[in-house]
């Protein structure tokens, strides 16, 4: 019987762990594949019939969004979570918003927030290298840059930021597997709120910096929740996608939006998609319904005020 020396065993263990971390990181934001790559059956999770999912200071708007969302969700074969917060109309929509999903690359916004929070606590500015890594991580969804920052911030720094941000259900991935961080739509909405409104966690400079990076995501990654947004200014967006043997494709999109009379955040998470393209299409269909509903309400309100 061959006995493997202990040091060699340790090196083999480290090698296997390193390869696993690389593969998860690679798939968390690799270039989206052609729709023909996977043809497995996907799980279904239809919404409860006529469940109350929207509240608003404008009841008519809440009812309209609810009807449209129910109709769209009933046609969705994957498992979807939706969270919306519109400050102007005080509208909040939540569907399966506390259900955990593998984060894929949307966790990179959390990593950026943790970096900015950590440097603020240390009373220092980002270094030139940190700026370069952060820009690559957000605008190009660079996995290697994410791994560097993930390791530098450390689990304690990530968890400290999550607690401060009110992201109580977020569970960071083991070791270097940041793409397997467990997130919820509710927590992602709390994260986006930090970028949109003044708070004690991220100062104005940090919020502006993070939002600006998300507004400069490369064109080929500006899909998802941006679909149907009528505003002329670019939305702040970050997407993620990850194929796994269970629950198939995870496809997510989060973003903040500003237009005349509008300021809101939108999170749509999904899994159980047998194809990447199906997850993307489902997210964009839901996003269009939400943008259209909010825009229609704003136009009708402006018309009514102008007629008086």
C-alpha cells in the first residue's frame, strides 16, 4: 500500500481547493453562452394566485403593478425573486424576496461596498491599485480582480459591511468561492439603497464612486433590469450568471434608476433556468413590466396636474 507523505497530501488538497475556486469564479461571470448549450428540464415555481406583492402610497399604482407582475410571473418557468423600491411614490414590491440564491457576479457590488466601507473606517482613500481592481471588477466583471479584493477585505470585513448595510440574510461563500455567496432580493435592495440615499455606512463620495462604476458597465453586460427603462441617463447596473448541476442557470440583475420624477431600485434574481437566455429573457420581461407601469403612472399624474 502506497503511503502519501503528509506535506504532499496538503499540497494536493490546496491544489484541488484552488482549482475549485477558480472554476466557480470563472463560471460566475464568464461570457454568456449560446442558448443551445444546455437543454435540461428546469424546476417551476409559479406565484401564488393574486398574492399581495406591492404596496404604495398610490394604491392604483400598486394594483396595476401587481396585476402585471402576476401575469408575467405566471408565464415564468424558472424560479424568480423580485424586489422594487420607488422613493417618489413610496412603492414597494416583493415576491420571494427572502429566498436565498447563489449570488454569481452580483456579489461584486457587495465586495465593492465592503472595500469602500473598510477604507472609510481606516480613514484612508483607495489606492491606485484598488481603484484599478474595483473598476475591472464592476465594469468588466473581472473575476481575478474580484478574488484579489475578496481576499484582501477578508471575511470579517465583508461580514462587518453586510451587518452595517442591513443585509441580514447574506451568507458569504466558503473560502474563495465568492460566486456561491447566498443572497436574497431583499438584501440586494438594502445594498442598492445605500448607493441611492445618504446614510452612515457609505459617504457621498463612496456612493458616487460606486454608482459611477455601475453606470459604466461595458455595453455587452448592460442587459437585464435595464430593459424598458425610458430614462435618458444610464442606469447603474450589475448582472451575474452561473450554471450549476442543481437548479441549472442562475441569472441575476440589479440596478438603480433615475429619471424625471423617478428614483428607484430594482432587483430580479432567478435560477432553475435550463438556458442562460431563458433567465435573461425572464428578467427583461419583468423589468419592462415594472418600468412601463411606473412610467405610465408618472405620465398620467403629470397630465392630471397639468389639466387642473
